[in-house]
């Protein structure tokens, strides 16, 4: 897809969202259940169910997906699509790309071992390596705009609200 094709694809959407901002609000949802024994949750994904469990640093044996890894994977999916969209809009030709996301988790935080230890990943870095002829100035702008428009990256800046409630008894 080139920049003109991308603009043609997105122009009617942008027009509608400017005229009626309420139509731009896209509901998103994920679901998970406890279907297996142990400290796991089975997450429904577009590719099928994925069982998430404890990270080995918190007591897991490594046989289940780690939700921290899944978070980084979601970040890379979003960053990759966003970067490609922005590069296309900027007219930057990218012959190939590879992405890596890394973060650091202090297990003491989530295990409640040290109150001063943070819960969650810190120092998350996304690195995109591109086969391109673009100059450093263009790549800096590409990185800045990708970070600005990456939904997952921007979402990580805001703590989600958690609600726990009882369901109605069955039968």
C-alpha cells in the first residue's frame, strides 16, 4: 500500500469522525476464564485460546504463556502496524522490519516481598530495525509519530480500572 492508497482508505473515516466524534469510539473487549487447574487463566485470542500462568520468577514452571510476554507481544503488534502506517503516510520505503520489546520486572513487587519494589514492568523499550534508505531525521520523526499514535503504548500510560463482582448463582 502506498501513501495515496492509505489516504484514500482512511479519508472517509477521518471525515466521519470529524463530523460525528461519537462514531470514532470503537469498543474493544477480551475474555478469559479459569478452565484449567492451577494458577492460570485461559485467554481467548483470535488464534484460539492461550493459557496464561505464573512467570518462572513468581512460581511458574514456564509451561504457560506469561501475561507480561503477552503484553510485550501486543505492544509489538500495535507498534509494528502503527509504524508501517506512519511510514506509508510519510512516504518512507521500508523493505523489511524486525521489532523487539524488552522490559524489566522486579518479582518482589508482585509477590509482595518489598513494598518499595514496583509492581509491573519498567524500562520497556521497543526497538525497530528497518531496512530503509530513510535518513536519521526521518527515522526520528517516524519513531516519534509511532509512539504518539500506538494505541497500546499510549494505553500503558494509564492504569486500568478493576472491578470485581459476584455473578448470579446458576440454577
